[in-house]
């Protein structure tokens, strides 16, 4: 007799109901009944009260296989796999028989934890105990191998199964999908259809995740047709995967049609999938509209929703919107969610240099900082010119024994490059070697750049030689290194070797090659390389490629050709292009064109001090004092101040910083005396003439010197 009403319930019981039933069992002296105790164990486990399940289990005078299976399942569902493993060992030691459910529950836990060696031991027991023909155990075994990166073993299990059900086929398809093997997945799907095995949402969803390029569009449409034919189009997993597949194939209209047709069947993942589709296709306005609709419908937005929309707020234009979203995150109490905080840090760092403090505040407030948190702030500081802060942060990571990966190493080496701190860079190189990351292309590329900036091109070459050379990243770095060291011919030779070896080129490769041409005056060669980008290599030139070509023409004094090149561009020139042309105007002394270019720049970026300084210097060189005074007056009216240049020197593991006309260093007098002695020995060779360099024409903090119209060396400050 089992009068307890809980045993007849089909829906999930509440904890209170389970506790009441437990009391009734004790009161009626039914707690010794194995069936009732097993149900109490299961019910407590479903209410996430595993300790209560264990207490009932421990108090049982008689246990059967179902008792052990139930407690194993409870541990597995609670995420405590190793406790489940210990229970299984005890069950085996005490002589209890395993069944299909024992193996199924245990293999589920192994699949979640990724413990392949445990799965192999269970497989051995399955064979020994004669359960290899049990469809439940075999399907669980197949699923375990698929999820533990042993899909070949899963295939062997599948081939020896006498009875296969939909779960078996789906598990194998999911395993091959995880490996990215679309062809094998399609073969299995075709076999399912030929053998009249029922396909369901779990069959289609893994297949759709593999369709992520334009070439897959027709296959996506075919699968979508089969989904609709079987009436599965409104199953959430299939619906969401179909939206993502169409978006990945580049057809946002079809993704939107699927989304619109699912009105009333959408879950949060559906909305997030459509949001991500818009943002990945740079349709930010549509993305913001759908986000506002989600807010209006009072959907319970998750970390993915906020991370996606905040990630679209990079740049000055969306800065205020990003701050508004930050306020919304705080209001919803989600600021401490690490994923959201990480994307907020990235948003502030990419907005403008004035937002670095906001990024640091978010970083400091994160309770649980993961590797992404550290890498994001470290990379942002490095990219925003706060190299000293980046190095201090890296030192903190190292002292706190935090994990340091390739992104952290690449960022801190970039900071060492900016500060030209060779000794520190070499110490970090040692850490890179100890970490086994010397061959990583991003770390090796940063090492090449660091040694180059520190003036040791030989060590740049050694880092290049010790790295993998399969992608353009390493080649671009070494070409830049030689180009910036004035060894343009070597740089160009490397560029042509790269093309001969069929290494895939990118727009950065051409920036490096054009830089090399610019440094050695190969104007026609550089223009030929620029034109070959689209005609030979099918790479559309970007803004930076045109900027390099304009610099190339400017250095050769071919200003009109540079201006014509800007007119030929397929897009509007940005600040970088106009600045490059302005620099060329100054070098050529063309004040008329410089004034026009400066006008464009002041419209685009009225707060940039470089524009005013360049124009002012040009007027001063031409003795146009009224115009020079007008530029100075405009600077005062706009509140623009000249930012002095800085230089660093590393001596005996200490970094010393100087700016223009600096007198703050404790050894200032000795420094200037040494400088005076050096300058007295300097001779500049220009067109066979030896020109004396007056001390007043040189700046302690800037080493960019050119020969002026009066035959004397002058400083150029930017």
C-alpha cells in the first residue's frame, strides 16, 4: 500500500510537498519501503536538495540498483561528477548490478565533464557486463564519445549498434558537427532519410550551425524546406539556428522572414539571434530598434543581449548611447556580470582616449575578473598610448600568478615597443619562452615589432625565423621592421617572397610594402603595388593604403598626383589621409594647398593640435607672421593646446622620460652638456655638403630632423 500522493504526481513537486511526503512516510512507517525512499531521493534531487537525497539514501536499510542510479543521477544533474564516480565505484564494490540506466546516467556526467578516460573505463564495463547491445547504454556511450572529442570512437560504437534510434543518429551528427565535418553530417542525415528514421529538431540544429558562408546558402534553403515539410519550423532550437544560418550566409532578409513568421513562438534566444544577425551585418539601427522592442515587451534580457548591443556602441558617434546602456545595466543590477563588464570596458576604450578612466573604473569594480577582463584593459591601455600603465598592470598580473596568454604578451610587448624599453622587453621574451608561446604568431609578431622599435633588427629577424610563417601576420611585421629601418629593398624582397610562397596577403601587407617603397623613394614601384591590390589580389584598397601612397608621392614632391589620388578614392578621405597630405605640403613648402587641406582637417577634427602646429610652422618658415598669429589666435579661441613630444631612454633597468625643453630631470645639467658636446660633432651630409647644426635647432625630445631652406637642420614636431 502506497497512500502517499506525491508518488502519483506527474509534474515537478515543490520542496514543501516533498518534505510533507517525507514526514508522512516516516509517520506511517513506510520510510523503509525501497520504492518510496527511491522516489524521495529523486524528488529531493529535482528540487536541488542533494544533501537531503543523500540523507535518505544513507538511512535506507535496503537499496536496489534503482537507489544507486537515482543518487548517481542526482550528482550528475548537480554538476558533481566526481562524487557520482565515487558512488559508482561503491556500487560496484558492494556487488550491485549495473543496468542501462546506470551507464546512461554516468556517461551523461562524463560527457558534461569531458573526462574521456572515465568514459573508456565505463565502456569497458559495458562490454564486460554485456550491455553493448542495450540501446540506452549504447546511445549514451555514443553521445559521450561525441562530446569528448572522440567522434571516431563514437562512429565505431554506432556501426556496431544492432538497434539505432533517433537519439543515436542525432548524437553522432552532433559529434561531427562539433568537429565542423559538414560532409559527414550530410551523409548521416541522408542515411536517416533513406532508412526512414524519424528526424527531429535535434537532427537539424547541429547541421544548421555548420552553414556559415555564402556558398552554404542553397543548402540552408534546402534544409529549411525539409524543416517546414516536417512542421518543425517553430521548434525553438531549429528556429533560432535557421535565423543564425541565414544571417551567416549573408542573407539577412531571409533571417528576418523566419523571425517574422515565428510570432508567438519566440524565446529570448530567438530575439538574441536576430539582434546578433543585424549587428554582425553592421545594421546597427535595425539592431537598436529590435533591442528597444525587446525592452518594450519587458523580456527578461540576459548577459548576451546586453553584451551584443553594447558591442555596437564603439566610436564617438555611439558613445552617449553606450553610456545610456551602462546606466540601464546598473539599473538592472547586472554591472557585476563579468561578461557585461568586459564589453563595457572594451566599449569605453574604443570610444575615445578621454574614456580610458571610465574603462578603468569598470575594471576596478569587477568582483570576479576573468582572463578576458585583464586582457581587454591591458590591450586597451596599450592601444591608447598608456604604455606605462599597461606595463604596471602586466607586472601585477605576473606577481598575482594570473594566467598570461598570447593576448596579454602581445599587448605588453607593444607597450615595450612604444617606450623602447629593451631590457624589459627581453625579460618578457624570457617569460614568453617559458610559457611555450614563442611560436604563436601574435606574440612572435609583437617580438619582431619590439626588437625593431628598440633598434635591434637582427633579433627581429630571429623572432621571425623561429615562428610559423603560414599567415600574413608574421610577414607583415618583418616587412614593416625592415622598412622602418631604412632597408626598403630587403622589405620589398620579403614582400615578393611572400607572394611566391602563396601566403595569403591582406591590406596590411600592402601598407608594409608601400611603406618600404616610400622609405627608399620607389614611387612608380609603389604605385604599381597599389594598383595590383584589386586587379591581381582582389583586395580592395583601404584608407591606410591610400595614405601610404600619398606619403610616397609627397616625399617625392609630386603633390598634384597625391591630390588626384585622393579624388580617385571610392570613399571620402578621413583625417589620416588629409594629415598625410598636409605633412607632404609642409615638406614641399606648398602653403596654398596646405591651407586648403588644413581647412578640411579643421572641419573633421577641430581639436587636433597637430593641424594648427603644422600650419603655424609653415607660415613662420615663409615669414607670414600675420597668418601665423591668426592660427595661434584660433588655437586660443578653440582652447587647443600643443601637446609636447616625449622621449624615453632606458638605462640600467630604469626608464627616463623627457619632453621638449625639459629641465626637470635631476641630471639635467649633465644631460644638456653631453648633448652640446655631441651636437658639436654632428655633421649632416646633404647633396655632398657638410652642414653645421646649431644647438638651438635641435630638440631634446624629438629626433625627427630635416634640412630647411636655409641649409640648417630643423626639428619637426607632431
